[in-house]
C-alpha cells in the first residue's frame, strides 16, 4: 500500500466530528436548534466587528469556527481508557492535561484528547473530554465491587473498530473506504442506548451513590453526553436561548465577559430526561445525563497568567453578602489586563508571531537578532493571540454538576491520582501549557529564520 493512498488523521478526525454532530442532532433535537442559534450569533458578531473577523483570520480561527466541536464521554475501566487512547490516535488526537474532578465532588478524573500541532488544530480542532470513573471513592465498597463486575462484562468497541485500529497501527494509516468504515464503527461506541444493562434496583442503588456512577455503569457504552459548538458571544447566546425554547443553566462558567476573552467560558441547556428500559421491567423508567453545551474560547494564558487568574477566581468566590457572584467576578477581574499589548508585555498570555506585510517586503537581516518588542515597534512582526484549546477544571465540574442535579455537591477529599490515571491510560498526558510555550517559541523562531534568510538572498551569487 502506498502512503499516498492513506487518509490523513486530520481527515479522519473531520469525518468523525461531522458524523458525531449528525448523530447527536438526530438523538437530541435541541442540539440542532442550538447549532442554528450559534450560527446566527456568530454571523451577527462577525458582521458587526471587522476587527474581530480580521483577527480570527490571522490566527487561522475563522475557517475552523463552524467545524469547532468538543464532546465528552465517561469511561468505566482502565482497559476502556487505554483502548480509547488507541482509537483517538487514529484521528490524530492525543491526551492533553489532567483534570481531577473529585475535588469538586465528582468521582472521575479526566484528560482531553485533541490534536496538538498548529497545522492539525487549524485543520480541525475537534476534542473529546474523556473521564474515567473512580469507584475507589465510593463509601460503599460492596456497591463499588458490584459496579466493577458489571463494567467488566461489557465491551464498548465493535470488533471491526478494533481491527481497523490495529490496521492503522500496523500500516501507518487507513485508505478512504477504511476510514469511513472506522468512523461508522467507532460512532457506535458513542451512540445512546435506551436499554439499560441492569435492573431498576441496581440502577437506583448506583444512582443514589452518585448520578454519574449510574450513567457510566448501567449502559452498554459511553454514550456521548454532550457536543459543544463554539460561539463568539456567549452572553448574547445565553440571553437568546430561552427565546428558542432552550432552558439555559443559571450562570456562564469561567471568567467574566471581557473585550479580549481569556481561557474558556461555557454554558449549557439542562439535561434531558430520557425513557430507559431496565432489565426485567415491564414499564420504562427515566435517566438524565445528556445535554447541550456552548463554549467561547479566548486567549491561552501563561503559567504566570494562570496563577493570577486562579488567585482572582479564589477572591471572587469569597462572595460579599448581598452581592451576586457574577458582579463580584466582574469586579475582581478588573485587575486582570484587558488589553492585548498589556497581556503580552506582562507575560500573561501566549501569542503566535508572524511577519507583517512590511516585514515580508522590507525584511532587514539585522533585525533577526532584535528582541520581540523592537520587532513589533518597527512593524516587522505582528503578535496574534493563541487560542486556548483546553478546559478548566472548575468549569467542567460546574457543567457536570448543573446537569447531574444542583444538589450534587459532595466533597471528596483532595486526592489527585495522576500517576494512576497515566498508568491506566498507557502513557503520560501532555502538559497543555508546555504546548502553548512551544507554539509561541516556534513561531518566533520562524520569524527570525525568515528575517535571516533575507541576508542570504542579498549576497551576490
């Protein structure tokens, strides 16, 4: 087989993300309504802000805006997690970041499978927030043992999905028809199953321990519990959702509204109550898990920026009596610069550097050794914000809780288990901030290399 006949992982990822969107639109009709609303909001924002349109175009974000999706799944066993890593690798998606949601009372820890290179992100940034159930956190270990036994009996992957994954690993890729079959087979893993694999009594026992445990354990597979498009104005979208018949959650998760958004803001519509048939039951019960979510992505913050962000967020949570959380958050975050030049100068955010038109036309070889500020001042280089591609533990926990029931506020002890997670995964997860550091450094190195090439071009032959 010639390598030219193989489909790129980026292409397979795009096929899969579109297939997932089509499936979820059929399974959850409100998701289609949400997509239409997001498209309307984004069109209005772009029409009213040529500056934003130009900025998105410079950072290669405009073309990917309508492709932008993230999904979320919850797995039950280490074997499922390790195999899912191999499946996502076929689509060019690698585990990035470690998120311990147990500190927010949710018995899972997670990573985000996503593309990591600039070209792959520009092609399609589809990502899946993937959680692994932590049954060791249950107080009732007899119930935990029962849950483990149930999970060990299931196989969430089709035989063909596994065979095609092995073929990809052996041959270094898949042909187009094989890629289509792979997408179809893997989609079955994420499909909703309305028949539970347990009795109503077992479901209730697991549900009473934690709703999320019942969601993971009681079904044949890890049905995708939400798909998330990207909006350019989450506040406008939140306000418009009720008018489209979409019941929005009470508050937007993440940082406050800003001229230059940072990190990630998210909102969602309430989870659906769906009919479920339990083993041996004559009548249908119900299950609540799947919902719709929207996100607004901003600029990625440096380690220094994240430290300042976390400190301000902690202060905002020390809510003054009678003050709304949203008001307190906005007040506290006035201390975080809302100007791109200030964010860059203070080392709070990441930027991707590129030559300007002047830099391309009038490159001065001696400029290759100038510092970034001098290159910017001379108009040879421009700094474009790097989009934050990852997640915030607090936001993820808030979204999970709001769709599992607002009363679910259990507090497990702070107990990170990253080493165990990586052992189950079969590899280390990427440090997300290190990826942004590398992207910024590589962009600056490319700029300096282009400036240096001008010297060679000016030399006589």
